[in-house]
C-alpha cells in the first residue's frame, strides 16, 4: 500500500477471508481438518461481514456491538488457525502463521476502535 492509497478495513477483511479460504483448499481432508476448516472459514468470514454491518450501524451502540463481534471472531479465527498449525505438517505452517498474525492484528485494530469509541 502506498502513502496515497486509502486504508480500507473492509477490503482488508475481505482479502483476509479470501486468503483463509484459499489456504483451507490446500489442506488435506480428514476428520480433524474438516471440522477446523469449517470453523475457521465461518469465523474469518464473520469478521468482514460484521465490519460491513458496523459501517451501516443504526447508532453508536449498534456500531460498538458489531465491532465487538468483529474482535471476538478475529480471536476465534486465530484460535482455529493455531489448531490447524498444530495438527498439520510443517508444509503449511508458514502460511498459517502469517494468517494467524493477521487475525491477531485485526483483533488489535478492533480493540483500538472499541477503546477510541468509549
């Protein structure tokens, strides 16, 4: 991103969810991964979907509730990614680690938004 580009959290959350989906497609399918994949895709998608809802909020209270949900879902996504890292070969650990880092960064961004609105 250059200095002239506008920072767009909606786009960032979309890219994050897309990266999660593409990553999950490359994982081996087994009983454990199938459940973790379902969970991480749901929680990652919920981050972006709730951020879009927050931007259309009916008021400050509604906005804060949606942002809190975004933070909660980002934390949950990081959790599922940790499990995926632990249960899979090293082949996927670097990419999963990058996705985990992004989930943590998104959680911190949403925490900062919440703190600023208080």
